[in-house]
């Protein structure tokens, strides 16, 4: 299942990465459930890996219920 609902909207891996990064990634992996809860609202957190540029890979996290998000560059 590649499409998930975030803040009431259906997102793909690419559009989820765009919500986290603020711009479209070059590439994005599948959306998965992160093994953590949102620090703001306790909601379910999704994770997606994406490449903002050819030389970088980022793991992004996004709450399904509020606008909290985080990212870790590798
Ligand atoms: Zn939240």
C-alpha cells in the first residue's frame, strides 16, 4: 500500500517527501510506519526515504494527524 492519509489528504511517497522537505524530491521510497509517536499530538508517524539531490539521501518523518515533521540526512 503506497498511498496513505496524512492530515486528511491522500499522499504518495513523493508528495509526503514534498510535505517534509518543502520541495519535490528527485526520488522517494515506499511510505512505511515509523516505530514512534508524534511528540506533539501522539499520533502515528510515517517515514519515507527520499533524495533531495543526486548526492544526498534523507529519512523523513511525518505525523499523520498534525503538521509535525522531522528529517535526518545520511
Ligand atoms: Zn502529530
